[in-house]
C-alpha cells in the first residue's frame, strides 16, 4: 500500500463537507449541460467521500498519487462487508475515469456524465448512511 496519512477521526466531517460542495457543483453543472465539469466534480467528490469514510473508520487516508492505494485503504475497512465490497468496485470504476475526465483528449458526453453522476451519488449516499448508522 502506498503512502498513508494519519488524520484525526473527527476530521471526516470536513471531508464530507468537501464532498457535499463538489456534489452541489455537480448538480449545477448537470443542469447547465456542462458535462465535463459535472464528471470532474463528481469524481473529486467521490475521492473526498472515500477519504471521509476511511478517516471515520480507520483514522487514515491515502496520501499516494496512485488511485489503487486509496481503493485498497477503502476496501480494508472491512473486506467481508458486502456494502464495502460493492462500493469499492464503484469507487474503482469512478477513479478509473478520473484521468479521462480531467485530462483526456476528448470531452465527456452527456450519457457518460449522467452515469458518473449517478454512480458518484450512490457512493456518497452509501458513505453518509454508513456513518450516520454508526453515530446514531
């Protein structure tokens, strides 16, 4: 596993706030047919969301530039948990699209933006629900 950064577990709230702001931009971009901005902000929001759960559960987050390292930390939360496994797969799919969305030679289509947005929102909701269940 790549570089890991220890983070005070209470800081998960900041990462969720960062994600919420990204998803606010996602909705605005989508409503204005800005597919590139929609996709990029959805993926950045997912990264912040994944960090939030890793910090909440383990007090760490990835400090690596490799997306596979962040994915491994997320999966290590609980490899036996079906929700974690399913959402790790979702996270991996979204992270795989980051380079194309951010730096690719072609623009993201409406259909791609819709799929990225939907998957990112599902991931965000999973994390929020999991955290809320544990703090309730």
